C-alpha cells in the first residue's frame, strides 16, 4: 500500500514560492567577513543546528558525529581536517573485486560501480572531497550513458578517481588531466582525432640530381578536418563560456548605452576549428607487459594484438609512435582473458585509463603538406622540389600555423595561442620512411611540440578572465544557492584568482570561500538555498541515520537480483535513474542532468531566478522518487511497509537504518508500554531530533500544546508531524506492550523520516 501525504504538485508549488521570494541581492550591510577586524564572523557554529546546516551543504548529509566535530573544531578546523584526508578511490577497489571474479569467470558491471559510489558517499570519511568530486563531475562531464563507455566499468571508475584526486588541487591541472584522459577522449571524441592530411602526388626525374615535381594533392583521412567536439565543450562548458563576463558573472556590454543588448562572444566557429587542430594526435599509450592484481596482461607494441604470448616488439618506448604509428594509433589496449572461457574479463590493461599520448604523425604540426618540406627537401634527400603551375591545395586545408585568439574587452591586448615554432620548415614530424629519418632528439621534439601545444591551449583558457566567475558560480550552485548575489560570486572568484599566496585556481581555497562566505553562513530567512538533487535526497537520508548496506545479492536494473557479487556492498538499485532521473557519472549529455541557467516557467522565471534541478523534477518523477524513498527506508523491515521484524542485521539486498540507531534518537525511549502512546514531550523530542539532522533545525511551525492532538497554537510542518505521530495516520500503529511496542515506535520513526524526506521543506536545501 502506498500512502501519499500531499500531491506532488504541492511540492512544486511550494518550491516555486520559496524561490520566487528569493532576494538575489546581498543580505549583508555591515562588514560580513570580519567582526571587529579580527575574526571570520561565521567561523564558529553557535549551535548544533548551524553545524548541521553547514554539513548539509558541505557533505552528503549531516551526522551526529560530524555535528559534534564542527561544534568542537569550528567550521575552519573541520574544513582543514577534511582537506588533509586521503582520498577514497573507486578503481583500485573495483580492480580487486574484478580479480576475484576473474577466477570465477565473471565480470563487473556499471551496477557494481554505482554500489561502490553509494558506499563511498554514505560512509567515506573524506566527505568534502567526495562532494566536491561529485560537483566537478557535473561541470566537466563524462558519462557512462555514452555507447563507448557504457560497458567500461574501470574506465569510469578511474574518471571518478581523477575528479576525487583533483578535488582539492588546481583547476588548471584538472583541465589538463581531463584533456589527456582516454575517458574524455572517448566521450567527446578527440581520442584518435587526426589532422587534416594532404599528401602530394609527384613525378620523379632521375638525375643527377634527382628532382621531384608536385603535380597535385590527395587528402588522407577521407579529407576530414579534425573533430571539433572537445574543442567546443572545453571552451563552452569547462572554462570560459559563451559570453564575456565581469568578475561578478554579469555580462559585459559592448555598448553601455544599451545594457544587456550588445554582448560579446568569447569565441566563434573559426576559433573552435583552430583549437580542434591542437587536440589531434592523441591515442592510447602502449606498454608491453603489465601486472594487474597479480595477472599479467600483455600488449604487443608492434601493433598485433596478442594477449596469449609475450610480445616481440621491433621498437621500444616512444619510438614506437613513429615506427609503428599506424598500428598503435588505432589499437586499443587488451583485456585479461578469463581462465576457462575464451573471452575477456573486466580486468583491463592500465593503458585503458592512463593518460593518452601524442602520435606526432597525426598531430597538426603547422604543415599543409606531409612528406615534403617546400624549402627544398624531397621524400628522403635534400634535393630540388618544384610545383607545377596551377596546382592548388584543396579546399578545407588549414593555414600553416595554429594561432588562436579569444576576444575579451577586459584585456589590453588579445590573448593569443601560438605553440612554439611551426614545424613547416624546421622539422617533418611524420616522415614516410619511419623512425630512421628522425634522431631520438628529433622524436622528442616532435612529441614535445604536440604536448606543449595542448598545455598552451589549456593555459589560454585557464588564464582567461571569464574562468574565475564561471567556476565560482558553478560551485556555489552545486553547494549552496541557485541564486547567489553578484557580490558572492565575485568574492569567490577573487579567491580563485588568488588564494592568498598568489596561486590561481586553488580549488580547496575556492571551496573554502564558497562555504564560509557571509552569504552562505548568514542565518536562513526563507529566501535562500537550492533544490536538492533527487538522488541526493536518498543519499542524505542514508547518511543522516547511519544506514548500512545489505548483503552481497544486489538488485539489478529489472528489479531481480544477481547472486554472488563478491564483496560489493549492495545498497539497492544499480539504476537509480529510473526513479531519481540521475546516476553518478551518468548524465544524459555533456550539459549534465540539468543546465545551470535553467528557469522553470512560471513564478521562478518571471522573477528572473534560476532553479537548475527543476529541469529533472516533475510530477511523475516526484511520485517515483517518493515511492523509492519509502521502499529504501522500509523494505529491510518487511513488505516495503516497515511491518516486519526489526532484526539487527536484516537479510535483504538493500540498505537499512539499523534499529540501534533508531533507538538512540531522542524521544525514542518511551518504556515498554506504549498502549497510550509516548508523552507529548517525547514525541516533540523525536521530531526535533529529525529536524536537526535533516533540516538543520529549520523546520517550520511550532507545537504549543504537545500533549494534545491539535491546538490553535500549533502550526506548520511540526504541527502536521506531531498530529500524525500522536493521533493521525500513524498514531495507533501496532501499539502493544513489550517488544511489539518498541517496534511500533521504531516504525513511527521510519515513517516520520520518510514524510520529511519527501516534503517540500526537505526538497529545499537551505
């Protein structure tokens, strides 16, 4: 039986009203950051409620332990401790599971990765880092919904770990690692991206001297220009955005006389086309023999795939990228073979997730024409070369040098990218006869030219003045508020520009500014915050109340179960997108689950406000999510309705809140006889305990007469919950003495948790 307390439309209407009332201007008139010029005004949480509210922004959910830590250490002390914790990673753990399954001829699935993510989000000590990685994954997006990545469990786990490792690092390093990541290369298709290749046709005259005459050109690679996908998205979504902005994220007007009308684009199609030439020549590395979890995985760097015998390479190291470039550039790394089945297992060669490397032949090196240097060198010898009159380069051939200019009125001069010296007349990095035509130092120079060009492009974007406000606003949206004031954005952007030690892009310092800013920490007045993401509502309930995973029989996408999943902790469905329209690292597109500038039609849009999460919240989704919340809270205790026995370790395949944690909540110890219910004081103690943990003490209303079912002085959400608890739908649920009475009280607590978790007030993170 399903019981719905209010229509989903009511939830949407209330959230709409909350956001429509929002004040987008700063709430602070006096100096907010300093008190008496000495100390941050909000460095100490003055109450458990303030600590819980901070933790509900900074983590996946406040716990009693973390509330006590913030109270004792202060917000700054807690942040410092979190910044110092080692990262909890996914790939090494999943590799260890894959090793066990390898011996049993079984493989991993994306469900396993999702369960590992649940386990980390709920239980890992490095909560701030994990929450930051989750936020960064919605800014720099790669998704397992992509056909090429849907079956790549360990690759997606490594992408998760890349975000986790860089969560407190530098944004420039994150952009660089993303650019070289084979996950991003597969997702945004710059893996094996090739330059526009022209090869001459020529006639030869024997000498002496031998001479060559170019008679025309043939375009290799089907005459295709480089793929522009990554070049476009690294600018539009990962760094500078579409339009030039001030430090407070407001648009720069070309004509101040017509505000908001004439804006300036940061780049155009030609800039995308030019930047695409930089991201060419990248493909998987080749390391011949690697041991993964004790299993040898071999790769033949002569390009012939053979995982059953040791390789016999005719090249070693980087020289293979020249001598054997055609085979290796198109080759994917091998997988470990299952022991008794002629099939590959989930264990993969580390080259699958190691950074991509440059193959200079396929990288745009500033030359229009391969094989010939028009200054006078032929195919193999420095002899005369001529071009027949009337020979033209086919349409679409790029200019000889890469020069990218991003326009911005904030700059005294244009920002220009021009990586090093063009190889047009200096060095041919793709000779036709293989490695012998290049010395070791020349090969190193060609590789450096490719890598340095990518580094220079990342620098161009990293030092662009649009980047600080872009990152600042995105992080504020993910952690604190959908509608930050311009002043809030600018203060965070300034920390991104300079962390106090002259370092630009320090993400730990930037996040500190997001969470400790006066606008984030000032007392809540009903007009601040953001919608909670649907999936995070479930995660926060699990974390608030110390949920633990079920057994090792995991629920699969169809609702059945798959038996024998090793030591993967099972939390429920591995496909949360069915009910919650989200899955970790599973956005439908590079634009994330929702866009940061989304404005729901109606009151929110009319007020000029934003509510990004509403792009995936609707009446149908609200019902599905409410049902799943109910199931995950109650299923471990029988028939999806909490009516079963409260065993200490229920034998189910979904997570549950342990009975001991329920019993420890204030207001739960009512004695063994609850025929007439607990006292009004005990009922209110339970409600306030849930209010503190889940809502940061910000639940609406009051109960003036807790001993009564209703009273004119009772109002708001507290009154509704009190009436339900004492006299309403759950007032007399299974009330008998002894163990049954204790279980009835537990059942009521679970119902209250569910009611709060689907309420409009909980849906609004404050």
